[in-house]
C-alpha cells in the first residue's frame, strides 16, 4: 500500500530505549562500569538518562565527577562504554517491547514507508542495541545522539535527513525542502517515542508524535503528543495511525 501523501514517502522516526526495547539497565550499567574502568571512580554518582543524548550524558558524567569534559576524556569513556555495552546487554534481563516486531514487520512491507531511528544513543551503541535485539534490519537510516548535547538540537540534522530521503525516494518534483513545508512534514513524518523530549522534538520538526507509556513517563507527562498509547501491542491501531492521512491536529 502506498502510505505517503502527495507522493512523498512516509517517514517514521523511532526512539529506541523505552520505545522499542527495554535494556534492563544495560546502558546505564555499562556507563557506570566505563567510568570506573576509565577513571578509577568506584561509586559513580547517577545522572539523568531518560530521553537525553549520550553525548549530553557523557558530558555531565565527566563534569559531575570533577573531570574535564574534553575530547580526550570523552573518547576514553566512550571506548570503555562500547567495549562493555554488549556484555551488559547479554547479562541484563532486557526485552523487545510488546507489538514492536509485528509492527516493524508490517511497516517493512509497505511501499513508500521509510523507518529510521531518532535516538539519543550514539550511532555505535544504537547499532549494538538493535543488533542484540534483532531489530537492525528494519531501519534504513538513523539520527543519533553523537550529534548534539541537547536532544532538541537533533532537529536540524533530522530535517536534513528528511530532505535527503525525499530527494532520493519521492516521485514528485521537489519544489522546496519538505521539512520547510510545515504541512507536508506534518502529514508525512511521525516521531515515535517515550519521553517528553521526543514529544518536544516532534513539535520542533512540526511532525506528528506517537507517544508510548513503556518508558519512565506516564500519559500526563507525555501530553502534547498527537496520540498517546500504553504500548505498541495494538498493532492494527498503531499501523492505522502511522499510515493514515492526517486527521488529527498537533496539540
Ligand atoms: Mg526513549
């Protein structure tokens, strides 16, 4: 079935943690172990993780332990994190969240639908998580947390990515960047995520947002999303929302 409107493809941008998977704390665990191994810090202090970019988290972790957030320290911390994350993913009781595999399989069969990840994870750790849970093959591209300290700063590279995809995949002559044409972006781009930061990023893109309550935030905290669902288990309903012509206005 052709899903995009006005001959533009439908672009679906999925967050990873709390939306597609629950890692059982593997990411946070690997970060703390990396801090211990890289800098000998025995009892790392926690920093906020949910919805943030890894770049921002690493930056704050270094500063909160009295370390300079410079390139050398960041690279050192990242190297240990990438080494530890696969072990932590294997050791922790993670899972793919309800409905995710069936939904992604259905979307993969739709013409003019392009699924990507829009995540605070760095590209390498995102790949590790998707590989571990057997989801990598569903995604054609990604916008990752390497690019920004604040999640909303991912809006600019996401717009560039949308424009590039439209040039590559659209059957319509391109009059102007689709991300500049608010109504087209609203009709054709959906952000799927579990945090208020995902909702804010969708608004910054003038995209629709499907918020799921499978992470650390409830329906009240996710207000502002176009649609809020408990999880992705009702695949018929979710698919219909993601692919239907726009009937709901962003609030
Ligand atoms: Mg998330």
